[in-house]
C-alpha cells in the first residue's frame, strides 16, 4: 500500500488515502509504521476517509492510540486533498473526532484552520521534569493540555520521559504538556511532550493552548494574536472574543512511501 509522508512545522505524519474506508489499520500496525528506527518514522498516522460524503480525519498517535484531532496534521491532510485534486483550493471542511473544522487552503502558502474554542479550565496544575516542578494551566481544545511557563526553555532538559502532571485525576486519558517561554511582545518559544508520541517538533493544538494560557497569564484582552515558535518552525494563533482559535502555518508533502510490509504486523 502506498501512503504519503508530510509535515507541518516538522510535526510529521504518514497519510493513508482511504476514501471508501476499506483499510483498517491496527494499533500495532500504526506503531510499526511510525517507529523511527524500524518503520517510516512519524509523530502520527492520518487515514483520510469519507463518512456521509464528508472528509474525515482518522488520526492516531505514534503509539497507535486514538486522538481527537491534530492541528498540524489537519493542515497536512488539507494540503494532500488540494495538491492531489480531491478538493478545490479555498474554504472547505474536514470532520474530526473533535467535530468539524473549517480550513482556508490556498494552492501554495500557509493554511488557516479554525480550531474551535479553547477553554481555560481554571484549575491549578503542576508539571515536573528534569528535577524541576512548575505551576501551570489546565487548558482544553478538544484534547487536554497542561501549559507551564518557564524563565528559560533550556531548563526543561531532555524530556526523554513524560513529565509528571498533577493532579492525575484531571487527565484520565493522559495529557499533552507544553513548556513555554515568553520571548517578546506576543511571541513565545515552546516545547511539547505529546501523549502517545513523546516530544515532538511541533503541535498545533498545543500552540493554541499556549496562546490562551499566555492571554490568562499576561491579563491580555481578547481578541489576541500570538506567534508561537516550537523547535520545528513558526505558527500564528489568533483567539477571538469568544475564545475561538485560528491556527495559521505551513504544510508540506514530502514523498510517497510503501507501508505494505508494516501491515503484516
């Protein structure tokens, strides 16, 4: 089976075009495909299917676990649909486990996606890594996020293991953890540990969570726009007066890949 490898700010994915929903890919097969040592190597797998005549993003993390959606991944999926002639450039919708997302997709250039409402759960949390512990914010954008601000992003250390977040009961299905450093006027450097994937070069929903947490932390007023710089590149997040976030950034298709051998797992 031929799939496609692509990325959005170096958050990378394997995309399987399966509009008729014929090819079930198991948890073990997904993990084998995404394995960086023995597989194709990716932060997640996106099966592009149609349900009730609408495009649907069937997204799994690198370990094969299901996820609600992915802000970088949905842009890469949209790039695939336009470049391969399955959708016209312009505005169209993609359905996800977190509901319908509307995108603005030009033939070239950055893609915008309406990510929906970002919510501050108004709960104090802590995150610990590298023998340090920080207070933070419990933020939801369809999937859960723990956002902490640090004076120096280097204090976070290697993040080979998931940060320890408390209280655990707030995140029964795990949590994405963001470490953010405000570096300028409405500009932030960020690192992220994604549940099911480990530290990644970027994460779209994480940038939206960080932007709202920054609004709360700095007592900024909505609407508000922030430039978020994960290791993989530059993203822009705008949050309107109703806490709806729009994510703007690149999406690139790199190459087609054969995943047939990994489907034998």
